[in-house]
C-alpha cells in the first residue's frame, strides 16, 4: 500500500479530487486556451465520402460480438469504410453556437482529441500519414510513405499493427480542456479518448472489421512520426483496424 500511495497516478487522483468545502476556493492554474480545431493548410486534401449504404446491424449483437482482433487479411478497406470509422469516432452531428457537437461526448464540448490515421491498406488512397479535418470531413496528407511498420516499431514492436489496413492515432491538445478545467482536466482528456475509441471499435464490428486498441507505445517516437511537440499536443492512444483474417 505505501508504494501505491507514492505513485504519480495515485497522487494525481488525490490532488485533483473535488471537495465540497473547498470547491469555490481551490487554486486553478492560469492556462491559456488555444484553437478549437487543428488544420494543415498546405497539405493535400482528400475529401471523404458522405453517402453510405451499409447493412443495418443489430446494435446489441455488435456489442456482444466485439473483441480485440490482432490478425488481419491482406484485403484493403474501402475509402467508405475509413470515412464511416472517422465519422463514427469523431464526426460532427450538430452545431450549437460555436460548438460542433460530435458522435462521442467531450467535457465542455471542447474536444481536445485530434485524430490521425496511418494508412497502408485502403483502396484508392495511397499509403501515408494523415490528419482528420473534422469540420471539412477530409483527410490532410502529412507523408507519402507506408507508415504502419514504423508505428508498430514505436508501439513496443507489436507486429500486428504492421499488418493493419489503418492505425488510428489519437493525440491530445491539452490546453483545450485544461484552460477551463485546470489540473482535473487531464482526467477528462483521457475519458474523451476512451469514448472515441469505443465508438471506433463498435463501428469496426458493425462493418465486420477487426480492431484492437493499443495504449503501450514510446510516446516520443509516435510524437516524432507526427511531428508533435509532445507538450502542447501529445499522442495518447492507438487502434489498429483491418479486415479479419
């Protein structure tokens, strides 16, 4: 028990607890806010299809069937598959004032999570790393080299990632949430990432694709692949998706 109480995670949870008697007087750090959306203006843009004609699947059966899948066939995903996965995980569903509401919830509608995809096996889309432009519902190309082997190496050499058609990489722009919620905001950021990942996993099952979330990776190596500074924006979660072998 003493080892637990000295751990950084335990100390963080204790220090960010809400207490009724100190709720109004507790210190909140002054963290400057930042832009609500990230874009790469000079990147090649690939518009994603918005018309979907997929089968209707029983939601309860999808939940029953969901399992982490680490073995994938060589058959590529379609661009429509990828569009559906991106929409299910972070697609815009409504607008309320300045807020673009999405398929997954976010504390304060601040949406600190950015989505990137490492593409090796998608029809009519050459390999590379891409950023998902949420408002434009399009991909922004960052590189033109097959990326999944590099992602697998950075993810503690988990080789199954190299066989995926797509690896989703989620980063957190910390200021978006912490400017409002202070230290406790970090809790909400990881919750947001979990909401998004679960949407992706259920959408993958609905499309009869295999998916597996991954939290074990060398943070700085993934950040380097995406040219993130690892401070204001840092990778927090991955998920591989491919056709089931």
